[in-house]
C-alpha cells in the first residue's frame, strides 16, 4: 500500500494523516512504516485515537519494549506504560522545584533516550494525554543531517571512537541531589560508538546525548568541551523541528539519529505524555 506523506522538516521526517494506527499490524502497513522510519528518522501520525493497548501493540511491532525495572533488577517485571507527567495521583501538580519536576526539566537538555542503559533504545513512540495552555513543545534535531556538515576537527575527534554515557551526568546539570537519587544512579556507565551506521540505509549519524561525558582516549575535561561543541552544532536551527502538540498526535523517532528535548510550560498546569521506548535488536546497528 502506498502511504501518503508530507515533509515534516526540509531534511528529515514525514507527516502521515490518513492511517489509523489501530489497524496497523505486522501484515498490514508495518513494513511501509518501518521503511519510512529508517529513511526519514521521524514520523508524525496525525488525528489518532489510540488506547494504551493500541500504543503498546504498535510499539511491539518495532521490537522489545524497554522495561527499565526489569533491566535494573534482572527479573521478570511486568511492563507498564510510562507517563511523563508533573501530575500527582490526586490530579494536583508537583511544585516547580520538586525533585519530580526537576527530573522533567532534565529532559529539556538535548538528549537521546536510554544511552545509559545496558540495551539502548531504537525508537520512542509518544503521544500527548494532557497539553498545557502554552509551551511544552518537543524539539527534534537530526544528527544524521548534522553529521554531513560537521566540521572536520570535530569529526576526527569522534571518528572510530566510543563515548561514555551516564544518567547521573545529565541530572547533575540540573540538580546535584537529583543526580544522587537511587533510581538515577543505579545505572553504571555505558559506552557506545560515537558514529552509528544504519544497517538498512547505510547512512551514518552521531550518537550523543546530555548523558555523554567522556570520549574514549581523552580526559573527561577535554571530552566535555568537544561533546558540548558537537551537541551545539547538531542543534542549530537548520537541523531542528519543533513540535507543538495537538491531541491525536503520535510521534515516533529513531533514537540512533535524533536528539530531542522538551520545552518549558507553566508548571502550575499539568502536562502528561505517554511514552514507550523500544529497545534495539540484533539487527539495529549495535554491538550489545
């Protein structure tokens, strides 16, 4: 089936308006959607009415659902759909300087999900549940596009190198106490190739994040300077798509080639997103 698509950004991403995700299966449209995912890195599905079950079933088409509690405890913990929210169970919201809100603010650093985990993420599939009156955008930047224009001196600093990642590193940029929370510092550092090759398309991208703290063979101080320069280069205006949420939007991006961040909103208002990360598999370009 030919999928009608429109460009999301001049250099990456597509918008799809005429597909109902409730109907997608391995035998119907997944192959075409996966091809778009590999080639364009980002897909925005508009006008969706999906239940949590549909969200989960669609994510399962891409691979194993990321279950951090199961990874952390090395045990069989049932998957739970993750809500990224500042709202409490009683429907009130956390204070702007509560540790929970500070953790959400850390998501406003340019990052790639799950680079600090034993098995990193292939994709994030996210939809809005509660949208604030203003702000709260999700911004995406293509490191595949940026790599093609990366200055040579920066390129040769990461060519054939690995980069170390740790969640506490990004959280301490927001708050030292946040970085010490047990659910944050339970993950030991991981290192991954700084430049990844997509095994389907052959295209390369930079694999970097706010969690990145050291380049293989360099001091941490020297590494931080280079990492900051690379992230700043990749997140220039020409490489960014900023998404203002509408109920019914479902956004999926390739974690191997997309940096992202959230944007501020009035913290006295709730903002809730439902997010599922899918872990990489053996054919997704990582040596696990």
